[in-house]
């Protein structure tokens, strides 16, 4: 009888301990699934550090040899103008001219065309001297005095501004985005009467570079959104 009582006590204690362990196990599992997902945003406005400026002009005529001589002279005039203003030779490239034979056009009225050939020539400046190029764009009317009318309006030949130093500012922006995400997570934890635990998952997100607005394409807006998952504790 004594041994039976001892065994009963041991079994009872075992069931109590098993219940405690099961309870703790459920608690651990429940806490494991408690987390909060937040996003952190970082934005920065920064000036472009590279510009591509196409100078496009057109030539009309009936004799290709004469057009060739005129285009060669015009190209020399434009290059001279650019170099006088501080543009280096290695920043200037002359594209091959595009020639349209208007009399060969299928739907044109050949009898009403005063000139047979329409030639488009583009000289492209690619430089990191963004401020200098911006000032020259406003001064390109000076080429009219030298007999060259630089035209615009063709989307293929728009001025393009770029920012190439993303790797320099990445660490700073990721740090800011992560800080903002943590602040949001801490606010959530406080509102839910919990404590913020460790990071369970983090996604840096993709950086985007866009124009600040349509009027200032030389100012870029850099943006990144990080996604971070934190555990929550009692």
C-alpha cells in the first residue's frame, strides 16, 4: 500500500510538471508568432552630377557635297563655341548626320518641295560640369550670331540629368530608413502593451531616383523604403 501511495504521488507530480512544461511550450509558441511588420522611409534631394546635352540643328539643300561642307563648318563652329566656354574636347561627340531624301518619300508631293535633302546633325556634350552646362544652355542663342540655329522639341534630343553617386549615400539613407521603421515599431509595441524584441526579418528595399519636379530636372529625389519585422515580447 505504501509503495502504491508513493507511486501515485510521483505520477501526480509528473502530471503537474508535464502541465507546466506544456503551458510554457504553448507560451513560447505563442510569443514566437507575435511580431510586427513596419516600413521605414528615407528621402533625400540632391543635385545631379552628370548631364547629357544634345545640340541639334538641321540643314536643307539639294546638293549633298555642299551640305557636307556646310555641316562640317557648322560642327567646327559649335565645337569652338563649347571649348571657348570651358567644355573639354573629350566631353564632346559628333553624331553621324541623319539624311532624309524628301523626293524619295512615298507620300510626298515632289513638285512642291524646294529642297531635296533634310539633314539632322547632333553634337552631344556629356559632362559632370552640370552648373556650367546649365548656364551654356541659356547662352546657346549666341550660336545664332555665328549662323547656327540650334533647335529643340524632339524628345530624342532632350537634356538629361543624372545622379551617379548613389553608393555614397546608401549607408546614410538605409540607417535613416531603419531608424524610422524602429520608431514606428516601438510606437506599435507601446500601444499594444508589449516590448519590442529583436529583428526577425529585414528587407532593404530598392532605391529610386526621380526628378524633384518637371521644372527642376537637375535636382534629384532619392528614395528608399525598408521593411523590417520585429518580435514582440510581454
